[in-house]
């Protein structure tokens, strides 16, 4: 049985070009050393003073940042800077690592996702994730896309399920390529197709936020271009947080960029501003390729 | 000072020599292993292949109504109880009319297996119209005759050292001379249970006993083993208790099997009062022995499922249980089955623990269920290896061949499963 709070969480706002009015959120001005404005006017997710520890080692140090509706937020930084760790906090994937320990507050539309009453299953249905290495299930293309709707009971009958599957494959730009081989294994597709299948699988449950952890790092440039196009397309309906190693990619796909360094969130700002006029020396050094 | 290239040149020869040496050590080890295996197979086959044939005698039996059914009622009870031995004795007497002496007659009768009586009885009960006619019947010869024909009794030995005396050999030769004796495929060996008479003994009872025992073992150890492995691998927290359990499972896998037999004797038989010699108890004991193997193999198989699949499922909002049931378990299943089959083939070859729970009894009939007393193949081999008759030597080897055949098939199935369903990510 769902309790009331979970029932509220389940009810996702209608997807449209117009962002739904967010529930009243008490804006809590974060205590942070980050340069640039970390808050947005209408956040879908807010994180405040988040620390992450792996055992005794601190991986994320006092990070506060908002995620807006219908935007792509890119997180960049050198290897080991904690951007993936932070991303994985947003849908509590760090729960699977036993030594990981998260403090601070992360809210999805005003509800604390680390609250005891929040069900992690519901949370992950609303905050989907695409991983670095394409990881389609070793099942058919159809089963991959149908998996989420199936476990969450989103389709009442077969034809509804078919519709959801077709729809999500369409939106992932994969339908024309796979419509004749829906019953073939998803692992038999090319790398780029596999990654788009993973995106289709993710949007089949109609999440609010999609987290992408270096989704193109295992792909060739053409497949990468397709995914980037897709990300831009998906922004109309979803909020997207993308971790990337490629600064060009961040510049191409995102509206806002956050620069991480050794567990600290150094600088946040409009992507155009960050890339042309970084405020912090560290950011500038990274962007100009002095280290990385 | 030498140039680097020259230094390398100088050391190359030594390096290659070491490599060659190392490779030859490996080859020698493999060769020794193969030679041992070959020796084993050759000795078993050489000893055992003759058991697949059995000497039969042709008798013209007169189904005398006066002996079988003097009143002529054809009552099944009467037909079942009639003295068919008399028919065979009469036939033998008529065949060798010169034999007058009582002792010689008894020896003459003994050329035919006691089992001949049952085959003639069976014929009559099946078709009572045979009474009053004379039929040509092939009946199994006694094991001594069989041994002589197969060359295991040496005619050149002095008479006193032979089990068959000159007279008996003469009668046998007379049978052979008239074409009334031949070696046929030994069907009895595959269809009969145990017997005191080698020519009537077969492995069927032991095979059925092994089947029921393994069935009980499989039904118990597979679900329990898989459930334990899934819990320990996927759900259990990592702490001192689970570490302790893990160490103990590994220890359990190394416990000598006879100890499980002792445990079965005291718990299943003495405390729970389950039936002695039953495949049920055998299966329980072997499950205890197989469980650690199944658990260890299943855990290894679960562990080999890549984390990306788990993350994919969890990232979709699948619960832990759904992730395991929908993704991890199907991918780990071939490995689990392989481990189970290997555990099963170990259980099939096991005899020590079964001796402790009384499966070593002499049992003629094949069991009809897991509660009937029975024996199993390896114990049957052990029993036969212990008998003095020469004819049981070849049967021991033949039964070993059958057991090895089952083991090869099972291990082959495990290898097939592993390659057929091997997943590449």
C-alpha cells in the first residue's frame, strides 16, 4: 500500500511544452562557496549542502544546485571530481554501494528523496537514468522498452503496452531502425542504437528527470551526434542532467553548466557564459585544456 | 660495454630454453593424466566387456501335463506352483541318457541356470496351451559354463583345481558340438535386479534406486541451494554473520562424505525413524552433501552477472526482488544448472554415506518408489566386487562401465549447457 506522500510523488505533472507550475517550494538560499547562481526560479529538483562519503573518504563536499524544468544541465570536470557520484545521488543509485553515505537535502518537487517515507522505486521511476556503457537487457528490443511500463503497471492491456513501446522508440528516434526486429535481442543492435534503446527504455515510464552518465563515451561521432540531437529533442518534455567528459558536448547540448573539481562544485552558470567568460581560474584552466 | 641489443641476444637463448622447458613440463603432466585415465578405461573395459554377453543352452523341453497340471484344471494357482525344475531335469536326462550316477546327474542339472525354471514357468503362465507340446527353449547356462566358454576357466589346469570337472566339460562340449549353445546379448544384465546367481544378476534394481535417490537429491538440493545462494549473494548484508555462514558452507563442501552418512544414520533413521535402505533417506543424505556444491556454484554464477544489468534494472525503478527475478536469475541459471549437474554426478558416484544408512542390503526387486528398500549403482558395484564368483568380476566391471557412462552423459550435459547458454556482454 502506498501512503499519502508516495501517492503524491507518483502523480507526475502533465508533460507539455509549458512547464507545469511547481508546488510552492520554500527557497532555501544555500550556504555555498560556488561561484555563479546555483538556484533557478522554478526548480524541479533542488540539492542543498550535499556531502557524499565512501566510507571515510569524502567524495562530494557541500554541493548545492537546482535543476530547472525543461533544461539540460551538464556537469563537467576532470576524472574523479565527483560528478558521477553526485549524479547518482539524484536517484539514489548510491544506495546500492554499501559504504556510500549521503547527507544534506535533495528534493524532487518539494519532497525529500532521502526521506524514510520516500519509496526508492517510485523515485527511480520519476528520475530515470542512462548509463555510460549501453546496457540493454539481454532480451528483445520490445521487452527492453516494455520492461518499465510492465513492472510499474502502466499499461492495462497489450495494445496499450504496444503503444507505449512504439511511442518511446519513436521519441528515442529508434523506431524506424528497429520496427522490423522488435523481437530480436537488444544486445544485437549497434552501440549507438543500444544507447538509444536505453533512452527509450527510460522514457517509456515517462520520468520527470533523466540522468545521463557520459552517455556517448562509448560511441562513435555519428552515433554521438544522433544522441545529442535526441537530448535536445527530449528537453521539450524532460529535465536532463548529463555528465560528460567532452566540453564540446556540454557546449552543444546544455543550457547550464556546472564545473566540478575534487568534490567541490566550483562554478555554475549559463553554458554560454561559462564557456566564454568563466569567473574562476580553475574553470578557465580546465576549459582551455590546461589540465583535464 | 656491450650494446643493449647484444646483451639481449646473449640472454635470448636461455630465455627460450626456459620457455621450452616449462612447456614440456606441462605436456608431461597432461600425458601422465591421460595415461592414467586410459589405463583405467582399458582395464575396466577389458574386464567388463564380456559381461554384455551370456551363454545360453538350447533345450527341447517337453511340457509334460502329468508334471505341470496332472488334474488338467489349468488353474493359474496350480500352474504357478508346478515343479518346472522336473521338466528341465527330465530334458537333461533324455539328452544325456548315459548319465546314471546320482551325483553325476546332479552335476548335469547344474549346467542349466536356476533361472531357467522361471523362464519356463513364465512361458506356461503366459500361454497354457503349451502344455502337452515340446518346445525349443533357450535358457541361460550356469555361470561356470559361461566362464568356461569365455575362457576364464582354463581347461589345461589339473582337474582338481578346476571348478568344472572333465565330465562336465565333456557335456558342455557336446552341447557346443550340436549347435545347442551360443553366446547372446545379456539382456538380463540390464533388466534384472541383484541375484546370488551371476547369470541372473542385473543392474536394473540399482539403476532405479539411483534414479529415485538422485531425484530426491535434486528436488531438495536445487531449490534450497539456489534460494540460499540468491539470498546470500543478492540480499544478505555483509557482516560477521554472513561471513561465518560463508566460511561454514565452504567447510561443509570439504567434509568427508562418510560423515554425512553417520549424520543420516543418527538423525534420519534413529531419530526421525525413516525407513532403512530407502532412496528417500539416501537422497536426504546426498542432498546434505550436494548442497554446498550447489550453493557455491550458484553464487559464482550470480556473481558473474555484470553489474551493468543490475544497475539498468534498478535505474528503471525495479525493486531488488524484480531485478533478481527478471534479470539476474535468468542469466545465472545456466551456470547454476551446470553446478547442480556436477553436484548430482558426484552424488551418483557416492557410496560411502549410503552404506551407513543401509542401502548396502541385498535387494532383488527394483524399488517402486522412494520408500522401498533399494541399492544404488556404486553400492551394487561394491557388493559385487565382494563376491567370490568369477562371473561377478566381469559384472563388476560392466556395472562400473554403465556408471561411468551415466557420469560422462551428465558431465557432457553440463559442458553443453555451459557453452550453449554462455552469455557474452
